[in-house]
C-alpha cells in the first residue's frame, strides 16, 4: 500500500515535521496535469470517488494492478497529452493514515505540511489543489504557504473555521427555527453516534439536502439506498478514533486565514473556484461567499442547490466546474474574465475606539431562565488609566442556575482560544451555576472583537442547552 512518511520528507518549507506520521494515499489516471484532492473531517480518500472518475475517467487506483504500477506515469507521453493524474489521501487522524494522540498535532497548517510533503514524495513540482470542507481549509493553507506550487485552487464547502461553522447570530433571528435547530441537532447526534448505523443516519442529514434524500430512485428513497451504502462503508473502514476526531475538530476550530495569507493567494497568479451547496447546514454559504469576495478578482463563486457534500449531490456540475478551472488555468484566462463577483475590495474605515457605546455592548437575551450582566472598563471610558498594557477590560457573567449546564457551556467554549493572546486575554470560571468571563485587551478594538465573537458562540451554546440540554453529558 502506498504511504508517504511525512517525517522523512524534506519539504520545500524546510520545516521539522512530526516523527512517525504516515499518510496513506492513492493515485488515479496519468498525464501531465496533476491534481491533489484533500478531503474533509472524518472523510477518507474514497470520498472523492465521483470527482476521481470525472477527472480521470476511472476510479481504479494505479496501485490496484501491481504489474503496471510504476509504469503508468513514468512515461507521460504514453498517457496522452491531456491526461490527468489525481492523488487523494487520508488526512492524519483518519482512515489508514497515522493517528497522533495530541490535539496540538492537528492544525490546518500542520496538515497542509502533510499535503506538501506528499507533493514532494510524488515528485510533483506543482499541482491543482482541490479541497472539501476541512480539506478546503487545508488547501487554503497550502496555497498560502507554497503559492508557487499551486496551478489553481478549488475550495468546496469552505469556511474560515471556528465559529464560522455556526450560523451568524443576526441570521439566527430569522432562520433559527428552521436551520439552526437542525444544525445543533445534527451536531449532538454526530457526537453521540457510536455505531455505524447511528453514524450513517446523521451523516446523511449532514451531507445532503432534505429534498435530495427524499427523492425516489425507483420504488425506494435515496435516503434508504444511501443509508445501506454508508453503513457498509463505515463498517469496512471502522469508526473514526476519538483521538482522530477530536484532533480534526481542533484543526477546524482553530483554523484562520490571515489577511496576509489571503493576499498571498490573491496575488499569486492562479485562479480560484469557491464552490458551495446553498443548503449546507454545516459550512454556511455566507462565509464561503465572503472569502471569495476577499479573493477578488481571481475567484469565481459557484453556488449550487445541494448540501455539505455537494460534490456527491451535484456530481456533474461539480466535475464540470473543476474541469473548467483546470482548462482556464491552462489557457491563462485573465482573472477579470474569470471572476463572476462584484468588486467589494474598497476599504471601509474602522470605527474609532471611542465610538464604543453601551448599545454595542448590550447583553444578549436568552429565552432560558438565565441572567446576564456585563461591565466594560477602558481608558476611553474612565478617568484613570491602568498603568500597564492591558488598558481595556470587560466582565461578563451568565447565571445558568445549574452547575451542570454552566459546566457544559464552559467545556464547549474552552476550546475557543484567543487567536492573538498578546493582544487579548480571556479567563473563564464556573461557580454556583454561573459562568464568569473576564476579558482584557491592549486596544478597545481587540476587546470589542473578542467580546462580540465570544457572545455569538455563547448564545449558540446556550440555545443548545435550551433545546437539547436534557441528558447532555460532558
């Protein structure tokens, strides 16, 4: 079986990688055009099946027939000048690849280094990089880390990571009854799934739109057909280990693309397709569109009716979009001819720190019997200034009237680390059924951003307790 031992590879980044990590991969087809496929959370390389067949004409791996392995792409002229060779692999923590036991060994940057090591292992100087969900986050990191090796970038059902996997709070006011409850229900069922049957049932609701699942294929619904296929597939590969699952979730939660990284991608010279299912209940399309707009003019937005696994639900349209991206890259299409997005890159001035008002810092309202209090202190609001760099602070207290509920919320929010710990500090404590949070920051704008983002996730966690709190365990 083909493996890439990450530690033994001297990547173009010349960086030290974790010892003993092996990445399982397979290649398909042959030809001068190279495509690297990066799958998402809890997925294996086989999840790319419809795209592998669409790009290469076959879903048979090159190593399936050992008598021809090694000959398939050594002589690319024999494969035809327009042939495509695809490589798909299992991310660390899933499938046949190594499963590190520490969550710190799973970040999108570390996993991007795995992908780059695989490119080196294959001897591919450059390639088209296509990623789905968490794999799209990893692909974004690859593109920012080694832009010179990227021929084009396709991001399927992508978000910016972290709380962007939840709906925006101002949207929840409108869609909470239909979308947000469904999202939270799926998340809890996903966490509780312990058997292939339970996992298959929740995967279907996660991956596909309801309309697609309820369609009849002959006398049977597609849901019933896919359920049997999923149970069989999960049973053959086995349930993902706790270490792998928690690690990959950590990679998604801590993922962030900086302005510098986005600018590196935007100015690198390759084209980008941001492809999304508009009914995705996991990765909200708003964030994908916002990322595409940040990448203007090199990005094109492809919006299709479908769920999170739109690559399976709308296979023909997805494969067409990917081939169009490859062809446009070969033809060196001008980005302004490629994009279908408006130019929204005109800078909007940030509000001055003195504009923070009590209205902006209004306490959230919960339908639970929860009391909330907050207090803001800062140099712009007090006569005295604290004589250290942490001049701005804010306190938030939520009374859940239950140690169990407050502890569940604490555990859910504890994984959300501050991205700029040198600029913002946050301390959480639980006591007598209350969750207390203290924020400190070097500038009001950092305090404002940290507080606002935290409250968004806090509200979602509280809604989860309200809707599904009975029987929840840490």
